[in-house]
C-alpha cells in the first residue's frame, strides 16, 4: 500500500474524529464556529484559574527561596498526564467501538495495524491540545525563571509532544482488553457507568487530596502535594523518563530522552499489535455468530399486551444509556451534588452540617412548622423525578418506529398506560432509595416517612402523566440519534415547566395555610 493511501486514511479519520467537516460544509459552518466560540468562552474562566494557580505557585517558591521549581514542573506534567488518561478512555471507546465505518475500511487494502493507528492518531491530536494547554504554562514559567538551560528546550518540546502518548496507549490497551470480556465487554451500560464512576472517583480523590491545611506549613504542603501528584506516574510505567528529561541539566538528559523515546516506541508497537489481535481480530472472526443466533431463539409465549408493552418500554429505555441517564438524572445528579457538598464541607471540619440539622429538627421552635416541613420534603422529593425526561420523551425516542404502535390493533390508551407504568416502575425504586437516604439524615417519625412516600408517589404519577400527554400530542420524530430526541426536545422543557408550576402552586398553598394557622391534619390532608 502506498504512503498516499495511508495518508488519505489518516486524513479521513482526522476529519471524522475531530468533526472538521462541520467547518467546511456551508450549512454547518456557522453553527460549528458558534459552538467552538461558546466552548472557549465557557472554559476560559476555569483555564484562567489554572494558569493563575501555576503562576502563583512559581512565584511563591521563588519568593520563599525554596528549590521546588522542579517538583512543580514534574507535578504539573504528571497531573496533565492523569487528566489526559481520563479523557482518553471515553475517546478511545467512542472511536473504536461506537464508530460505524469499520465495515467499510476492512475490505480496503489496509493492514489492521494501519486502521488502528489511524483511529488512534485522530485521538492523539485533541489529547495533545489538551495536554499542551494544561502543561505549557508551567513549562514556560520554568524556562522563564532560568531553571532550564536553552539547549535543553528542544528536549522539553519533544517531551511535550510525547505527553499524551503513554496515557493514550494505556487507555487503548485497557479498552481493547476489557471489550473482549464476554458478557460485559460490549455493554454500553458497563462503559457508561464505569466511565462515570471513574470520573467521579477521580474528582473526589483530587478534592480530598487538595483539602485545606495549616497555613503555617505551606512550604511543606507544597512539597508534599507535588510529590504526591508526581507519584501518579506509577499508574503509567515509563512516564518518569520524560519527567527526568525535563529537570535534567547535564549529560544525563540525553540518556533519559533516549529512554523516553524507547518507551514510547514500545507502547506504540504494543498498541498496534494488540489492536490487530483484539480489535480487528474479533471482527474478522465468525466463530461467535452461531452462538449469537442460538441465543436469539426464544420460545414464543402469549402475554398480555400491557405486560409486553411495559417490558418493551423498560428494555428500550435501559439499553440506551443516553435515554436512561437523562431520564433518571433528576435523581442521580441532585443526590450526587448534595452528597459531594456535604462531604466537602464535613471533611474540612469547619461546619458540622449533620449536627446542625439534627439540632434544628429536634428544637422546640421547629415543631409548629413540622407539618409544613414534612409536606415540603414530600413535594421536593417528588420534584426530583418530575424533572426527568423519562415521560416527556417517551414517544419521541421511538422516532419513526412510532407508526408500528399506531398500526397495532389495540387502544391508544393501552400504549399510553404502558409507557406511564414503565416509567413509574423505573422511578419508584429511585424514589424509595432517595427517601431511605434522607431518612438517615432527617429524624422524622415513621408515619411521617410513610406520608412522604405516598405523597411523592402520587405527585410522580401526576407529573409523569402530564409530561407523557405533552409528548403524545407533539412528539419529536425526526432525529439522528436518541440524544437529540431527549436533550433537544422542547417537550422536556414544557413538562419541566408544568412540574415547576405545580410545585409553585403547592408552595403557595402551604404558605396560605401557614398564614391561616390551620390545624396539622388540614395541612396533611390538603
């Protein structure tokens, strides 16, 4: 195969992976530039804060006379590699196992390693941009402070170019090995949940590692933190040679640079070999086709239409992570935010949130407001599920398949009821779990929690029926993927508005009951 053919393959992967076609097609050009500018504006404050932290770190060690510039540079390099590793995992999974052009590339005169190399090269470019944006401020400050001789700058630039290589190779090897695990390797739910948990775990670990410390030990804190961050290189064997190259100022720099290049070449060779074996190999093999065909054979059973429709709705919702996470995110996101905030404040030891809440609820002053507090908690918990897109995109996610439901010899109310019950069955366990979590923090009595469960379930059913009615009257049936049917659906916004309006009316009713000084049983009854 000629070099021109491989260059064409590489350019096609670059255009597809970076979505550069959007900047070429006239109809998409304006939208692409607006999205790019919007993202730059959105992330500019965060990036400015990161640059300010690096500038202050170098200024602090310089003013204090501490020889810690090398540790800061190594820590920044290691932290950047860790960020690139976390960003590479979903990018590699999407490029290898979510793309649809592999069936087109295999008949072409390309070697398997060339296909794998072109796909990963398309990921290397954005990862390099991310790594350069995060690491360049520290490198420039390190050179500006005279800590690196001029003749060593080319070696530092080469280390910068190699920065995303090891994390990308490790992420690629891990994805290819995990994808070949029978049963879970190709499950989108496994990858979606695994990546989400990994990102949340990394965020919590970084938050715990950067918690507040005694201001009198700032110098020791800087050194300890930089050493802790630099130890992250143990997760990426071979990355330490690039760090040694950055801080070396004698003949050992050449030795470390050669070792760094050798390690990078070994990683590239390993990825290409494993990619040919574990990525292209299973696609070319047809040994598992008979097993797949036999697993699809199922004994025909006669079921009630309502049960079959509910089962179909549950399957279609749970098998698509985009639909499920957007539909159930009304519970997951607020709970994670509340838990994260409590953990962050509690671990710093400044405010005892749980202790103050316990004391407030046991005080005499709160007893006269107890009915309103119980009712407010019930309505608030119901609002978690009411803010999801599970009901408001139920018809829209079916898309053009909706005509099948219209041609079925059943009443349209049966389809409506099946969608309502399916969503209700999904939200009920999450609502009960949320009530159980809140019962550990809020010391209400048992019958209070029973009342909260009943009220929240009733409100969930009411808001779910309202959202489902909106989507039934004006479904969005034209979309490219289910993400557009859920996240770019005006029905979801309308349903949220109805839920918020209902919550506002209930809050206004509670306020009027409080001003009227009605008995407790009237508050619970109304």
